[in-house]
C-alpha cells in the first residue's frame, strides 16, 4: 500500500504548497515590521498597511492549506478503511481463524488514523518548518549576523533540551495507545461474555484483570502528565532565555546605536516563529516510525488471500456428493479422511457421530469456507469450484444455534444479506411458516423488537426459528441444519422440529444431528467416527448392522429417559 494514493497525492501536494507559501509569507512579516518601525518617516503608513495585508494573506493561506490537507487526509482514511474492509470481507475464512476480531477492527481504525496524522500534520509541519527555519535564519543573518550568531549558538542547546523530552513523551503516547486498546478490548470482551462471567462467578477475577489494565493505564497517564508538566515550562524557559539574551545583547547595541529598534523587534518575532517548527522537527521522526509500522500492518491485511470465486457453470437443482475427500485445517492434523457421501436431491441426509469427529467440518466444506486437500465435492457431477461462490451460498441456508443472530431488530435479522427489499407481509408470512408469528406479534415492538447482541433477548428455540424464517425468505434450495448440542426443552424442541420439517418439504437437507428425533426420520444417515465414514443407511439398517451406531442411539434413549424423569 502506498502511504498516499495517487488521487490524494495531488490534493495533498496543493495543500502542502499553500502551507509552505504561508510559511514564506510568515518569514517576510518580521522584515516588513522592521521597515515599519525603522522607516516610519520615509514610508508613512504604507508598511503598516502591507503588514496588515500580509497577516491576512498568511491567515487565509494557513487555514485554506490546513483545511485542504485535513480533507485530503480524511478522504484517504475513508478510502483506505473501505478498501481494506471490503478486501477482508472476501478474505479466506482460514485467515479469521487466527485473528482476534477486536484487534483487527482496532488496526483498521487506528492505523489508518496514524497515517492520516503523519500526512496531514507531521509532513506539513515538517516541510513548512524547514521553510520557516531556513528563511528565518537567512533573514536573521542578513539583518544582523552578530546577534544571529548569539541566537544560533543557543539553538543546539534548545534542541538538546527539547528533543529528549519530546522523545520520552512520544514513547509514552505510544504505550498509552496500546494500553487504551488493551483496556478497551478487555472491557468489550468481558461485557460480551457476561453470561460466562456470571455463570462461573468470575466477577471478582474479571474485575481484577480489568483493574490491572486500568492501573497500567493510570501509571502511563501519570508519566505522560509528568512529561507534559515538564515540557511546557521548559519550552517557556527556553523562550524567555532567548528573549532575555536578545534584549540584553540587542538592547546594548541599540543604546550604542549599532542596531535599530526595528531589527531588534523583528529578531524577537523570529524567535517566537522558530519555536513551533523546532518542536515539529523532533516529533517528525517518531511519527514517521509510527506511520511505517501502521503501513506495514495495513499492507499485510491488504495482501491477505481472498476466496476463490469459482467458475460460472449453471446452478440447476442437482445432487451433492463428497468423493474421497481428505481435509485438514492446518495441513497437519487430518480431520476428514477419504470421506465419501451422497446427498440426493430433496432428501434428508443426517450426519451423526462422536463429538469432535468432523461433522461441522463437513458443513464448512459444503459452504466452501475451506478448499478440500484431496478428493472432490461434486455438484451435479461437476466439481463445486465450477460454480460461482456467491450464487452457491445463496442456494444454501444455514440454520444453527451459534453465531447466526446479529445485534439489531427481528426485521434486520430476517432480511440479513438479502439484496431485495421485503414487505412486512412477506416477513410475516415467513415468520408464520417458521411458527414464530404469534410470538413476534406479541412483542410490543413486533418486527422492530431489538434482539440484543447475539440475540441474547431471544430464547434458543426462537433464535433457531428466526433462522428458519430467514431460510424461507432466502428461498434456499438446500438447508444445512447444524443442530446445537445444547438441548432445548421439550416444548421448544417440538416447535423447532415442526417448523423445520415444514421447511424441509421439497428441499434437500443436510443435518448435523445430535437428537434422536432428528435422526430417526432421515432418508440417509452417515456415521462419522475417527475421521472416517464407518456406516451409512436408514436408522433401521444402521441399528441392525452398526454396533457403534446402536450404542450411540441407546445412549441417547437413556439420556432422553433420564431427562424425562428429571423434568417434573
Ligand atoms: P461436535 O459434535 O462436538 O460439534 P464435530 O463432529 O462437529 O463436533 P468439528 O467441529 O467438525 O467436530 O471439529 C472437528 C475437529 O476439527 C476438532 O478436533 C476441532 O478441534 C477441529 N477444528 C474445528 N474447527 C477448526 C478450525 N477452524 N481450525 C482448526 N481446527 C478446527
């Protein structure tokens, strides 16, 4: 990534030119001031008028330059944030498996801002500062080289004092940035997982962990405050020192008649004018280093591999099949080994087996979240990669209990991802088909009811039925039902299975099943254990031939009976 994209380069260039010109005008002002004071008798009020015009021109140029610069910077930030976000939304899912969402978000927001600050503030201050320093020092030497020598001798001393202070301040500012990011993401995580915190009575430990972050931030803030408290009086001291030297030495010269009052006054103005650019010089290099770091991080994000969008074969209804599919998430530990399964059109196919066996991984592969290592996933006898990825995912509706509800209203959730506008009547029909209309109508805000983060204001069964309604609206040909391991109560389970069965009529279903009720009436059941398919058939066939399946079912029955006994 270039620090500034070409179309912003011109905008930034124009803004910098105006700022530099305004600095040049600033350099001229003390010279005109000298003329106004020393040549009063010969020039009349012409110099005062010129001074007034110069002040006005400088003020106008400075505000125009800084606004143009800020505008270019903001436009660049907007473009970079949008570009990277767009890129990442199409990135391979495997990239996100190793990322903390909050950190990624903070990089996209904060790093772009670091680059903006560098471009709009530091570079401008630096360039304008160089013009002011070179211009002022030249003017000073021309005005009176002896007085200039006294001043220039004091300059290294000022830089020597100011630079370490501003370097330490920079260091703490960076640490503060990290500290704020850490404290913010810690807080966000704790509030997001508040149920986990409460259920594990982890309030006190969470509080201690968060307090630890706050105390670190407090210590860093104190150090930054200390540096701020030291730096302002130091700069003032240096300034008064310079003014005192000029007054003492210059005053003597004025008394002796070897220096004009006008020259002395313009010297003083130059001293004040030099202060800002000198400060700017010392912060420039630290901000350059920060910008480099931010650019490197954003570059890696921009180079993250994106998903293969597939070919453009016609997607007509057809059967889906896994043929000798082998897959591993990390290229080392195989999760699926030579898996072969057939999902005929309009049939209900269940995948069952021990926990961690790879059932949800099969769903991931059907959704094309990851490419297979060997073997093929075929649709209508062609490799799935022959079909356009977007159209492919539009043909599938995923119903699960986890991560499938967004913060927002019921309406937002139902229409999530739909490009067309949907009428309230269509939403209500979908809710009715999912058996949820009566409950939603009973909410005071109806379709506009806020569901909370991850749908915390809804029950588990309601969340699943919202997704079933979403599948109706999506009019998906294939339904993937990744059943939650957590049990719903009998009533909720009944409601979900009634609306699900209705949804599955005339549709193809792939069900990762845990409950006996879902398994029993599947057309084909695949038993997945130790990364292999070890059995396939109807429930009755597997009960007769597959010992592990039989044990699996018997355990389920015992579990259900136990639950029934425990429920009063
Ligand atoms: P359960 O019935 O408990 O939901 P499952 O049969 O659906 O289990 P999967 O979720 O497919 O099992 O997980 C199979 C294995 O793959 C597990 O060992 C898990 O640790 C691993 N795994 C799952 N997702 C990832 C991932 N994104 N990256 C690396 N490994 C993963």
